[in-house]
C-alpha cells in the first residue's frame, strides 16, 4: 500500500478527502484539484513560501535530493547553502550551527512545554507545524503515538528527510501552509510550533487552523522570538532588532547581502491576545531557560549564563518577561 493512503489528508482548499491516483498524485474527491507528490512529499500548499516561488522551491529541493545519498545531514546543509546565493556566508555558518544544535533545543523545548502546561504525558498524535529540518520530530519520536511534520518550504522538507533517515526514523512530511492545514478537524492531540507563527502570512488564520485540527482538550505548544527582546536577532544578528523600524532592518539585511526577514513578531501581550481570540484556554507564557551550550561565542555564553541567573530572581524576572529573547507558551483547546 502507498504510505500516503495511510494518512488522513484532506484538500487544503475545500477539505474534501484525498486519494492517491494511478500516477501517484493526490486527487480531491470533492473539487477538481490534483496535488503533486515528489520524493514522497505531497505538495498541498495554497500559496508558496514568501521567499521563493513554488517551482523554484521544488527545483532546489530536487537538487538537494540528488545529493542526499552521498552526503550526511551536516554536509547536505552545507550543500544547500552553497547553492543559495541570497544567504551570505557568515549567515550560512550561523544558521548551520543552529540547525545542527536544533534537536537538543527541541528536546529542551518539549520538557519546558510539558512543565509549563502541567501535561502529565505526551500520549497522542502530534503535528509539528513549520517543522523545517525536523529537529522537533526527531526529538519527539517515541514520546507520542504518531508524529507528522508540516512546512511551507519543500526544499527544507527534503533536508528533513535526510535528518530522519540518518536516525532510522520515519514520519510523514507534508508541504503545506499553516493557514490551510491539510488535515480534517480534530486530527491531533498536540500541535507544536517552534519559531513559526511569527512568520505566517495570516497569523489569525494560522491560529484558527491550529485550533481546528486539535481535538478537544488538545494542546498547542509554541515558541517565538520576543518582539521586545534586547538580544541578537535570530535572522540578521542585530541587537534589539524587534524595536528597530522595519525599514532600518531591511537596510541592514541588504547591506549584509541577505533578504530582509518577513515576519510579524509577538510581544507577550499580543501573543496572549491572539490565543484568546482563537478560543484557547489555560494559556501560559513563560521565559524558558536557554542552554548555554547552544551559544556560538564566548560573549554569548556569558550573556546566556547571566540571563539564566536573572530570570530566576523576582526583581529582574518581570523586566526579562518583557525583554527576554524568546517566549514559550502553552494553550489548550476546551
């Protein structure tokens, strides 16, 4: 049996059931739409990645796939950045270190979310939206009944497949939009979103879709950069970038040879407002502890150490709640 037949996918446009055609594509039974499947990854996007059109994205994914068998995961990342001219070399090195450390960061995030939510166990079905190269899927494997990944970037899902293959793990990877999740209502017990929701084209729709696919009592676990963080920006490295005008950020990014980041950052207040508006309850927003080993310079390690100390102190904790680097949040569907 084709493994796609075991997935309960639906059309992202009309939510009609999908079935595998003789040609291997996915066909909707309710509307005349047909979705391509390449390298085992169904392309169910309703719009492309904001940084690259769909055809270019799939072409780059094919280039990465052609190198996948003769390169390990870290080498494949290096290859990807070697064919990506819009990412300057110093950014590529920084992003590569982040991707290699991402699984440890994801494992720490799962522990932080579980503690913050008071959830006793992770039994159930998990969807990781914005899964990227699948570090959280790898960290979550075996903790949940099933794990699946969704991301708008086809090329990154090809890289994600290599991460999982190298660990002898299998999980479905779906190319799609968080604003139009291609799963029926109430399909999952948990949805995770690690540094994803700030990148959405329509954040209200994204929260609404996550709420829709969660079962009653299900949890949303998310992390997002803090709008008012005084620390280095995760995309261009500028300190306090969230409080700098976007036109300045765009100018700095272009001076670095990079594409200006496309995002809408949350503060603790706006994040809570979005969750409440979408219908979530039992909302918790907290500053997670930052792993010192994930800092890639001595100065950053010192700052991380200081941050971890001050976040425990009542006097400085409230200040850091506003200006800390990242927010962890958990929320529950009633």
